[in-house]
C-alpha cells in the first residue's frame, strides 16, 4: 500500500488510521518518519481538540516496528521514540482505539495516548528481550507509569503476554468492548473530550507529562494555573454551571 496512514478530519476531531493490515500494521522506518511529520502538522492546529489513533483490519492495532529494519538502523536516534514522545506531548486529547492486539513498539504508540479503548480478545506483548533488543527509554517510563514496576518487569524482562481482561484491570484500557462497538465507544469518548475546557486540558496534560518526566517547573505550572483562572473558558464554565447548560468553550 502506498499510503501507510489515512488522515480524516471531523469538526474538532482528527482521525489517523494506520493502514498496513497486510502486515498487522507493523511500521518501518519510513512509516515512522511519515507519522512523525503527520503528528507535527496537527500539533499547531487550534481548531482541533481530539486525535483518535486506530488501525485498519481486525488482526492487530500495531505489531511494532518491522523487524527487517532493526539490524540496519542506528537505534540510538530512535524514530519510534520520537513519534511516541510527540504524541504524548500533543496539546490535544488523544484516544487510541485498539482494533486488535498490540505488540512491541505498538504498545508505546498506544501508551503515548491519553486514553485507550480495546476490543475483546486483544492481547499485549513486548518481545524485545526475546530477540536481543533494548526498548527505548521514554516507552519504558510510560509503561512504569501505566502498569507499575512489577507488571512492567513481567512485560519487559519476562516477555509475558497480557490478555484483554488483564489490560482492563490494570488500567491500560479505559474500557473493553466488542469489536463492533469500538467505533461507537470511541466516538462517545471523543465527543466528551471535545466538550471539555481546552486550556485546562492542555495545561494539566502538560503538567502531568512534566511530572512523569521529572521536569516539572513550579513557575511554569503556576503560569498555566493563572492562565486558566483568568481565561474566558473559566468564565464560560462558571456561567454554564450557574445557568445549568452545557458550556461552550472557545479555548481562550
């Protein structure tokens, strides 16, 4: 297939579909670089509030990085890590709609999103220790934040596979649905997130990321807090609460 990604826009929502179903949506180096560029183009869009990341087919969301590229590339500059970091820092609400199993580097694509919805029967597996590969730093940090230390050891050092109910119980998944319900569940969550106050969402997302990466600066966080308290969004939120109506946030 010539186009590894399908981008569609629907009001305040962007949808990116990984379009490599013939190889379980595994991505090669060129694919990762194209995804990084695509995410970068969305980063400055003030009209967008939500990104949904999903994949074509019903076999897997993403089988990670195409192994034919592993031995011929200098992974000290890791394109998978770069694009996952960009997704994690994206100033939008992000949802990963997992249409099937998620493996290897695909796990970090999913972890980099704010919320994940999975389908029944899906599995998660991180195999690098079986093939002599060291997973990238920020992905392991996100796994620690998502799963905790003990489960992360089981995944990375024990190469253990987790099933759908485990992923729900451990908090990796926000919800677990039948495959035919995935689109409706994703749209419902996207609509909910699109209706939240953008300034507050972006500010708190940035602060949570700063805390996770041990780079939190109290002065910067105070500026984010102050900006929300003086924003039109906060005035609108208070007015909507008083008038018992849905708020109409403008992101300013």
